[in-house]
C-alpha cells in the first residue's frame, strides 16, 4: 500500500519541484491539491499510482508538464496542447493585450495571427472581440488541427489556413487587416537553450528558423504593409536580445511609431509599428 504522502515523497526524490509534484499527483488521482494535504495518509488506488509514477518518470526525463497533462492556461482560457505545438507562455499574453489595445476603438476589426500553433493568440483575440473577423495560419497541418480543436471547444470563430506566412492566405485575399500579430520562430539554430528544459521536446520548426533567428520576422515585417489597412498595426514577439534588430526591420518596411514593449520581467518582448497612408 502506498499512501499519498509516500507518493509525494517519490516525486520529490525524482528531483521535481514540490509544485509540479503536487500538480501531477492531484491530476493523476483526480483530486484538488489541497485534498492531498488533508488526506496524505490515505492509500492511493493502483491505477492512479501507476499513472502518477509514469508522469513522474517522464517529467524527470524532461518532458514538459503541459504535454503530460495535455493542456496549459493562457489569458484565462485552458488550451489543449501536445508535441505538435509550442506551449503557450505567460509572456506572450503581452502580445495579445497589445493587439487588443490597438483595435479597441475599431468596430468589427479584421485580425490575423501568423504561425498560430495551438491557436492561443488567435483564439484569445477572438474571445475578447467576438465582433472581429479572426484569421490564423500555420505551416503545420497538425498544429492547425490542434488550433481548430481549441477553437471549437472554447467557442471561438476562427478562419484557419495552412501555409508559410503570407503565402497561407487564400488566393484573392489581399489583406485589409487592422491588426497582424505573430509569435514566430526566432531562436538562432546554434542557441544552447534549444538543448535545455522544455524546449527539447517542443517542435523545432516553431522555435528556430534554422538561419539567424530573424528570417521569419524579416518575412513578416516585409509583407505586412501591403496587407494592412492604413492605421493598421503589426506586433511580433521576439527574443530577449532582438528588439533593436526587429525595430530596424519595421523601420525598413516603412512602419511608423515603431517601438518595443517590456514584459513583466523587464525584457523587451514585443515590437511593432503602424502603417500610415
């Protein structure tokens, strides 16, 4: 017989933080985390014990908690995730919030999310602005399947298209967007972080452009003015040390009011600009 207390101790010996141990144990047992404390002498049912131990082992081997549980919270919504998509991260909420601020006074805006992955950005925009026409694209059809499932489950209206950046837009769609947002692959292929932590298990093509970390950002910035309405904005997420380079790309593309915004950690996380007439 293994008790709840003994199970939690097993997780701790596996080297995981206490918060992760309690989260995985509570989900394996189908109970709340406070229940674990109040019932730590109770025996764990065999099926739940097997599931918890499997998750502990996989997490100890580096597999992300979000992939083990199959979900991650973002902007107050729970998104299903898996190895086909990046795990939504809190710092990306700044991109959504900034985009929503730009279209705050625009009735029925037309919005585009390039490289949507799980759909977290596009769906969050759609749920915050039910009057908007929201389009999302991705090169990966597996990612689009995840995004479509999330949209249906959360009740978001979303147009989904497969393809590389601007080429994903349907023939005849010349743009007319009020806002374009993107969290593209921006990690340099030689960056040591790709071999660390959760990134080891996330889709490589969604993390790096395999060139210089700016290739996707360069393509997005160059093609955006022709697809934006006058006064429309492009906002992109980028790496911690790329803000100056991205601002230069935006200036070269003809954007005005080019600036970068800092996330809660004080890092310049998103940059953008506005298309003039």
